[in-house]
């Protein structure tokens, strides 16, 4: 009995405290045919990591329709801020309809590669890179924008059905690159869509 009870409580699909807007975002995703939202597992992890940074500054590359963003906002304190970027105007307008009223949130429609190269503001306590820039391009520049003790998080490291031919090579190169940086400690997680969580050490 005790073992069954423990297994039920430790079931990773038994996710608690889901953002209230979750069902609406999922409905909207189906309505517009958006097929690349982040799953609940990365959402709950991001919420937990964001919650560890009081008055934190956060960055998301690849807003999508705002699913991961909703989790991070749920984990933020009143003094925290988040900037999220996407190059799809339709998606950023939808995200603004959900979160544009929140003064802690800046939703930017633009080229993330240019944004990374042009950014001169304060460094971030967590970056979630869910787009090509900051993951497979401009990674050197992006990693310099993270505070010591800050998190760099990427998903989709395990093979996905929508990967184009040859994408596995880019993933392998990213993993090797991160493993060889001595200013970041990382954990590879064969969970969700395949995650890497790295922390800047100096």
C-alpha cells in the first residue's frame, strides 16, 4: 500500500498548480493550428527554476503562443521581469492578448539573432532558449548575457517527429559545445522532450 501511494505521488504526470490560463492557450493552439507548444513537463520545471530567483530577470527566446511563458509568469514574484521574443507577429499578438496587461512582461516581435547581438541591458537570471537563435546560433553571445548562478535551459534535445533531416547533427554539436564550456555546469535530462539545464559558475 505504501509503495503504491509513493509511486502515485511521485508520478511525474501528476502535475500540480497548472496556470489558470493553460486550457485557454491549448484551445487557442488547436484553433490556429499551432503544433509546437512546449509540454507541461518543461512548464513545471521552468516555474520551479524561476521561483528560485527573487526579483529575477528572465528571457525567453521563442514565445510561441505563450504556453511556457504562462508557467514562468506563474513562478515570478512581483518584482521580477521577463522579456520574451518571437518573429511571428500573429503569435506575439495572441500572447499580448493574454499577458500584455502584466507590467512585468515585455513581449517583443522581432529577429532574436539581432536582438541578442544588440542587447546591452542587465544580465538575466534564467534564459529559456526555445528557438534557433541562442540555441544553434549566437550562443556565445547569449551565454554571456546570463548572470553567475543563472540558468540556461533548452528543450527538444531528444529526437522529435518534426525534426528536419540533419537536425540531429546540430543537437549533437550543441551538447558537445555546452559540455566543453568550463564556466557552465550542466545536467542532461532524458525527460520531457529532452532537456539541458546549465548554470553559469563564473
